């Protein structure tokens, strides 16, 4: 005869690592919190991108519109000066001034008449006006000037040709020997004879007060945005609306990038606006619109602070926080309900099964539902009844 060893059940056996409740909680967190966080991050990035696109489009259109207004004003000034130069009396005075001996009595009378014509150009309120005037011969000698101390000085003719590059107007910060450390707009018109030969040049100067009025469309953008000019010699000039002054500014972090873009735009036939992320003079992040303005021979930069663009996203934070919190609370509620309806009955069934293995065959599982858990509990009770009958019969 062979003796069959009776299997020994250890009631103190270790429980399996982990639990169904923990697995359920982790699963809910993985499939709820992580997707929600990803959705929130994607929504933030998309919202930021849309705000940036909208700000770029609006600032480009706004800058282009304001520059068109200034362009029209400067064009009117140039046309007005050209028409006055072609008028009979003024044309005769200009030609006489260029030919007369500056030391003669006749020249004094011609000079007085020319200065009167210059004064008319600067005092007519209903037409474009200027502040100062220079009449130079082809060698650059100032024959007549509205400012008496300028008369007799000499300006290198190549200076104007190099700066203007085919234009009639250009903005300069400093126009030596006449202006030092001042932002002015000079408008140049050559005087030509009927045969087409050039005898001299008229230089009309618009000083800061009238220049501030001229660029008023750009000043009107403050304080929502700030604008400044980039000159051909890489100087950065800003306008102070309150004081009416122009001053040089330093943008060390962005200067090289800005000047590189304008150097490229000046070589293009139809320069298009450029967008650049920059650091403003006060050290804050900003988005800049760069546009070349041929009428003044300068680059114009429109800066909008990044905080003003993306500040609207901050208003979504309370709603987003409430959404995440509500979702987590809902997930926690689902977890609690799931534990009560699924995990708790399973734990009870596990405990009864353990006791059953230890010899306590009196306990039965509670059938509280008709789902899979209820079927499992019913099957266990049936199995326990059958085993109990078999045991008693033995």
C-alpha cells in the first residue's frame, strides 16, 4: 500500500504583492490624469501659438497702415518743395543766387528775396512745411541758408548722395556741421536748368517739433506698443511722446539681429515685414515687427511686450485648475464606488476562501449583485455546499 501525503495549507502564507484597489487607482490615474495633463499642455501651446499669430498679424497690419500715413505726408512735402522750385519767381531767385557774387550788393537783395520764399515754405499751415533751408552749389558751398551762421560753410556733396541713395528724404541723427545729436528729416531737391544740367541743391530740414507731429501715427500706438527707428549707420532712435525729444537707445541683446535683418531688407526689391523675438531695453521679452521704410531711409521697429500678448492665457488658469480638480474628484469618486462594488466583495470572498481552507466551512459569501462578482459568490457557495456534503458523508 502507498501512502498519499496530505497537502498542507499554510494559513499564514504571504499575500500577493499589490492589490486590486491599488491597480485600479493607478489605472484610473494613468488613463485620466495623464491624458488630461497632455490635453491641458496641448491646449496651452495651441492657445499661445494662436495669440502670437494674431498679435503678429495685427501688429504688421497696424504698422503698415501707420507708415502709409507718414509716407503720404512726406511725399506731399517733397512734391510741395518740387512745385515751389519750379515756380517762376522762386526759380529765378534760385538761379540768381547760384550765379551772383556773395560779396555784391545785388546778392544781398537776392538773398533777402530767397529767404522770404523760404519763410513762405515754412509758415503755411495748410501745406507741408519745413524749419530750415540750405541752398548749395554743386561743390557743396552753402550760398544761402535760413540760419545765418550756416552761410559760407561747405558740405561734401557725396555725403548726401551716399545717404539718399536715390531718395529725396532721409532721417538722420546728426547732420554735421549743422546739427549735432539731433534727429532731423532732410528733404533734398536738385535745381536743374532747362537743359537738364544741375546747378545746385536745396536742402529742407524738418526739426524735432514738426517731425514729432509727422510721426504722430506711430506715437499714437503707445503705451500698447513702442516704436523706434534704426538708421543706416546702425543707430537706434526712440521718440518720447511726453517730452517731444528723440534719443539714442541701446538694445545690446537684439541689436545685431535687428541690424542684420535690415541690412538684408535694404537689398530686396520688395522688402516684407519680419517678426523677431527680442529683449526690450528694460530687459523684458517682446515680439518685434521690423519693416523697412524707404521714404525716410530707416527701419521701423514695433515692439509688443510678450506679457501683453500672453497675459490672456493667465485668465484661463483658474478655469483649467477647476477643470483638473473636478476631473480628479470625479476619478476619486469613481474609484471609491468601484472599490465598494468590486474590490470589497472580492476581498470578502478572499477572506472566506482562506477561512474555508483552514477548516471553517460554515461561512458563505454574500450575494449582493447579479454581475460577475455575484455569479462568482454564488458559485463559491454552491461549491462549499457540495464539499460540505461530501465531507459529512465521508
